[in-house]
């Protein structure tokens, strides 16, 4: 095969990958209701994460890695494997936390609305439940299908716990969560779909 044919083949492959249909999909305007409906249609998500927490009281950020699992309608599991094992499971209104080999601690989210707000900041968008999100947050979406940003700005009581929540994604894939507290402490989670 000649060099010219190889270049032509590579050019055709590139054009196919980034052809008019793909460019149009990336440029199409995205509506909040449409994004939430597509999220609601996904029965289960698995992903890996790298989390960085910054605190005003600490000089260095705290980092961790692990896996996430979301299953409709209200199951969320966060398994941290580094630097120490930790497992958080939210099933409906029940949160179970297990640190290393210690016995699990169980918390009823109905009795701890501040913790429930933090849980819903993550679980709410994944469930696609826009009505539930709007009860706690002003919800704003910017961008197009191939690259969007969802901002959750807390209302009333929730504003004591959170300054903002930002999700960045593409299509139905969430790539980043950023939770910022009123004192400036922040939790950023970079997410990659599980292999």
C-alpha cells in the first residue's frame, strides 16, 4: 500500500469518526428535562473514581480512589480502596458506613436531613428525578449533549451545608462531581466508566 493510500485511508477514517452526524449531535442544544429523562432510563451505572478533598484547616488535600455503583431507584454504593478501605451504601433512606474491618454503622437519613441533602446532591442527578432535585436546589444546565455542566445551587436549609454542586459530563456519562461547602472546603470526584 502506498503512503498516499494510507493517508487517504486515515483521512476517511477520521471523517467517519467526526462526520456530520457526530458534529450535529455534539452541537445540539440540551434541555434539562431531556438529560434527566435519559439519566432516569439507565438502570445501573458502574464507575471508578479519584476523589480530592481540600480543607481550609489542612495544608495538603486528601486523596482517595475506588469504585461507584448506582442502581435504580435509590441505591448508591461508594467503595474506597485507597488509602484505606471504606464502604458507604445508601439504599433508600438508609446509609450504612463501614470503615476497614470495623462493624458497620447505620444511619436513617430521615432523621439526618443534612446528610440526606449531601446524598441527594450525588444520587439525585443519577436518578434523573428533577422534581426531587428542585425541592432542594435551583437546577441549571449549560452546554450541549457532548459537553454539559449541571449546577445545583442549594435553597434555604441546604445552603447551610453546600455552596454549590457542579456536575460535568458528556451524554449520559458524568465525568466530574464538585461539591463546595460555605467555608470553602471542597470535594472533587473525577469519574471514569468501569472497564
